[in-house]
């Protein structure tokens, strides 16, 4: 006859099998976490997140576009903070781009283009706001239908081309096009270091960024829901481009070391 197991033996066996099971589960979790690649941005790119952040909160009056609330006086007053924010946010981008772009004139063109873009945008936007706020309709009826009046006045191109202020306000949309071209130059430089699959993902992120920007420009005074949606799309595209910037920077660093 075999000896019957006692209660102490049973509890020891149960505890032992439980510990083995927990150890196996813990090992599988660790292996799974090691295989997961979490797309985190490096610390040096964190200041760049200020750009999508201020677009998500347009009433801060620090974004690229005029706020939907049409607090034009505050927006005009804070021009120096917008210039400082954009300058600080783009410095880490160009620091990582410097070893990636072999062509010196190309890199210089991107840097000078970004500086000129911010300067021209600030100047032309101030002239545009002055033109809107000086308009007789804005002074008389700015409390009844401000969004409609702003859209009508701002979309009407100045006709007095001999007047410098009107000429400046006429080209207020030009810096936005320059910014898109600069972003394309950055994406084009990054795509040369990536494979076909990663290149398509980067181009998709760039397309999302452009669609979000166009959507903000067209819906911020029309629909609150669409405006919030396109601001989120813009932020997602911008962060995705930053992620690939960090990825390509690591690739170039590894190649230089090896």
C-alpha cells in the first residue's frame, strides 16, 4: 500500500506548483515587455512638444493661427512669446538634423528659411490684425458677429498695392506655405536614411501633419468640433515626424560609431 499524502505534503506541493506558475508568468511578462518597442521621444525633443501643445489650447494666444475666440488684442500683444516659443522648440530639431544632413547649404537653407518664416509671419500677421481691427465694420459690429466679420475682412485681399501695410497684409499666408516647404525638406532628409516601409510611414505622418494644418486654417472659425479634431491630427502628425527624427538620429549615430 502507498502512503496517503498528509495535509502538510499537499500544501507544500500546491505552494510549490503555485510558485513555479508565478515564476513562469513573470518570465513571460518580462520577455514580452522586452520585445515591445515603445515609441518614446528623447529628452532633447521635449521642448518641441510646445508647438502642438499651444495649438491644442488656442486661447493661450501662442499658436501659429489666430485663436477661435478672436482675442486679437491679446494675440497681437504676445507676438514676442510666440517667436520665443517657436525658436526654442526648433533648436533641438536642427541639432539632431545637423549630423543627418550631409549637404551644408541644404541645412543652412532650412535654418534660414525657418527664421525667415517666423519673422515674416510675425510681421505680416501684425499688419493683418491692424487692418482688421481698424476696419469700420469691426469697430461698429465686432460684438454681434465677430467670426463672420473676421473671415470676411481677413479674406478680402488689400487692393491698395502702393501702401506698404496693405502689401504686407496681402502676403500673410505666405509664411505658412514656407513652413510646409521646410517641413517637407526635413522629411525628405530623414527618408533617405530609412527603408521603404519606414519611409512610407514617415510620409504618412507628414501627410497627417499637413492635413491637420490645412484643417485648422479652414475650420477654426467655422466648427468647434472639426477645429478640435484637426488640432489633434496636426499634433499627432508633428509628434510622429519627431519620432522618426529621433530614429534617424540614432541610425546615423550607430553608423558613425561602427
